[in-house]
């Protein structure tokens, strides 16, 4: 590794890290939070067999799990303007990521709800609760606790998936790296550098996941 490459890596580290803190992490948090809300509603509508809405939710999950995230981004950002719907890059990325996360996470939550023993529901009815009260006060909290490992993995995966937002002009870490590569002609070392930063982010989140699981005694 030449002195020139070392200087490039040192000078570019902050230029890559700052967009990660300003765009990548906030985009991940907001998209995941919205996606989780979508997932809970979608899962509940399916589990509770709400007429009409159950079929709509199944169709939504089928579409977003069956198509690439890149295609979804392009449809929302580049495709919708053709029908008069203009969405800026960051909101478009947030919408695409949220809907994608919602589709996958809804199946995780739905499976967790169905894994709760039927005796829990029967106990709720015995205590005088309605089906809705039992779901929100007893079943759903347990299901969300069971879902933590899988949902945490989805969150960590979303951190990496945000790199796709560079394709719709969001100035996050990967786009900044691409611009630096175009200026310095050092693709190998700069892409390794951004990979290292992603690795640091995901490692920190993995540690937090383990702490959360230990605190909640998930799986114990």
C-alpha cells in the first residue's frame, strides 16, 4: 500500500463516515420504525381474519416479498413521476424500505403470534377479555418478544440495504464512496474502507441485539 493510498484512506474516512451518521443510520431507523408499524398492523389483520383486509395484506406481502428491493426503489422514485406523483429521493427511499421491511417483518410477527399456545387466548376469555383485548394485552406482547432476534436481524440487514439508495441519488455512504472512487481511481481500497464502516455499524448493532436479548431473556 503506497503512501498516496494511505493518505486517500485517511482523508476519505470522515467523508464516508459522516454521511453514514447523517443519512444511513437515520434512514435505517426511520424506515424500520415505520416498517415495524406496518408489519404489526398487517400481521394482526391476517391473524384476526378481518374480511377484505386479510386479502389485501396477503397481496401486499406477496408483492413486496416477491420483487427485488431495487425494483421497488426505482418504481417509487423513477416510475411514479410518469403518473404525476413526484417524490424526493429520501422520502422515496424511506417509503420503499418501510414497505419492504413491513412485508418481511409481518410474516415474522404473524408466525410468532401463531406460536403462542391457544391456552393463552382461552385464559384471556376466562378473565372476561374480548378477543381484541386479549390480542393487544397478552398475545401481541409475547409475540413481539419472541420476534426480537428475527426483527433485529432485519434491522441489521436494512443498514446494508440502505446502500441501494445511492441508485436514486441519496447521498449516503456508498454514493460518497463512489464519488471518491471516481476522483481517486482507487476502487479496491475505498470500497474496502466503506465495507469496514458498514461492518463496524453492524457489529455494534449485533452487540446491542445480544444485550437486549439477554435483558429480556429471549430464548431462555
